[in-house]
């Protein structure tokens, strides 16, 4: 088994959960990424984040995200990895925003060469599943092996132990 990277984008604070706006101490994707990290203690964890902070208001944030999608924006990342060369497997987590990944995930994927690497996506959402994100990952990383993603209902993130185990098990397989 080669080295594993768990890279994720997650939003804390106001989020849409089971039909209402709730304030989350940790974002749903972050919760699942932490569960996977627990199962893969030797994996590295990388939080994909933007230089620009989105609005604290969920309703405003989703409008900002919609505008980024329309513009095909590539938000600048707060931090970058020096390289991903040492990783064979990348577990990529994100929420479903407007049917795809947040645009900063596009920035992340376009920042490195994923040729020959396995990408295992997982997506938290409130019913929209993976959306078109898997197709876009394949398009952005043509030399990578992109496995089928795991859709996790955001409201169930704290209880997504089975999904985390399946993702970790897949990551361990060569």
C-alpha cells in the first residue's frame, strides 16, 4: 500500500441540514474526513480552503458559490502542498454545491499532476448525491484512476462510520 492523502473542503457554521439552517461546529465533510483519518492513521490530512472567506450566512454563501460556478472561477487556496508525488491514493472529500464540487476543489485538482494516482471521491449532500462531480474529476485528472464516489447524506455525517470504513478499505487496496 502506497502513501494516502485525505484532501477535503468543508464549511463550518451555517449549513442546510434536513430542511433547516443549522450552525455546525465542524462541517459535514470535515467530520467524515476525520473518521477516515482515524481508520488510516498513516494517511496525511489536508484541508483545502480558500483565501477568500465565504459569507457566514448560508444563503449568501450559496449565492457566492453559484456565482463562482457561473464564472468557472478558480478560488485561490490558503495553503498548497509542495507536491503530491509521494501519494498513490488521494481521498477527495467535498460538499455538493450546485451539482458539483466547490470551485476551490477544481483549483486543487488543477494544481497537481494526478497521472497514475487513484482518486477516491466522497461527497456530503442533502439529497443531491455526487452530482456531476465524478465526471469533472475525470476531466480534470485524465491520467488518474477515478473510482466511483461515495455519497453521504450530510445530516448523517456523524453516523457515517460504515461509509468511512468502506472508503478506508478501498484506499488500502492496491
